[in-house]
């Protein structure tokens, strides 16, 4: 990875930080794109200390804010000569229904719409750096989603559903985005793949109600993997020559895996894409894919 530049969103903790460490050890230049600058700077020092690679940088990005995404992309496009890997890692599991300054549901904005916009704004730099890679962290929980283009930006939680179902919907959206992105990028030298890192014991799952904490702890020990293990597939997709030219695939444990259900519907990919474009307010002057 020497001579290559990697952007990791949410790289200050959990999977993102562990992935950054490993890629730094391989010689990559790492840009940690994070909302919390203090935590990101602490992560930067830890990564430098463990990898002995000083080519680690921190830039502020609130991926749920369209304004912040645009400011970050403008800075990257003006300061970086190349971008070899864009890894969409940042994600949240909602505890309650919340909305951003752009009137977008917070979890969907963080997990899908922000990455959708950022990819568009950095696509020319990725093409210039080809062969380059876009990686989207999804989840096997897409199976629990009933998402369609009409409920991409929920205003209320559907009857008999938990607000946390929005997380499942966002992971479904991640796959649809990756599939349509790969189709549109054919012949450009830019690939797009998504992956399930495993059920990883990270801070994203720690905000369970207290009465649920002890069974969750038991479940974690039985089924969850460490962040070190969970980061392996992302590192593989970012750095391995084995996946050079591979695009539009869903990976689990290094392997391409079959997708099930309506996430395979190409019409749905296009519909989700078109609605996402409107929600992130892509303008005529923006790069389009």
C-alpha cells in the first residue's frame, strides 16, 4: 500500500481504527475523516505508535451533514493528488428518531446518504487515481429490512417497528448503492464493493438498556468477533491484488457471498439512487456518476 492514499470515515474507533492501523502498517497514507477531532487525534497517535507510519492525517467530517460533506470533499480535492481507497465505515444505530439540519433522518443520513454524496464529490479524484476502490461497510442485517424508495427518509417509525430497524434499512441501502455504483462505474477503473465485517463487538452496540445488558454480554461472548477479526475483510478488499478489478460484489470473511431477496432487484437500485440524489441535493455543477 506504499504510495497509496486511503480515506476512512469514522476511523477514530472500532473497526475504522483497526482497519487504519493495519493499512498503515502496510505503508498507506491514511486520512481519518471524523466528527470528533479530539478522539481522532488520539487515534492518530495510537496508529502512528503501533504502525511506525507517520503518514497519518486527521480531517473533520460530520458525514450526516451535507454541508460538512461538501466542505470535506472540497478540501480533499484541493489538497490530495490521488485517492486510492475510499472506505465508508462510519455508522450509527439509532436510539430514537432524530433529524439533521438538512431534515434527513440521522441514521440514514450517517449510514447511507452522507456516503452517497461524498462518493459523488470525490469520484473524479478516484477516477484520476485508477485503479482505485470504493468500499462500503454493510451488514448481514440487510435481511431484516423492508426498505423501498418511498421510505428512504422516514418521518415516523412504522407501526410495530423499532427505530433501530432504520439501521437495517440503511445497510440494505448500502448494498443497493454499491450495486448501482459498480454498474455505473464500469470501464472507469474504479471498483465498488460492500462487505459484512461480522457481528463485531464495538461501541455501536453498547447503548442497550440496562435490563438488557447482561443477556447482550452473554450473546456477545458467544457470537460476536473482535474488532481485529472484524477488520480483516475490509483490509483485504482495500489492499489485496486478489480483488483487483472485482466490482459490485458482497463479501463476508474474504469471500464473495450470494445476496438474497429484493436487494437483487436492479429496478430498486435505480429507484433508490434517484431518490438519494434528490435527498442529498446534488446540483448540476456537481460530479454525477
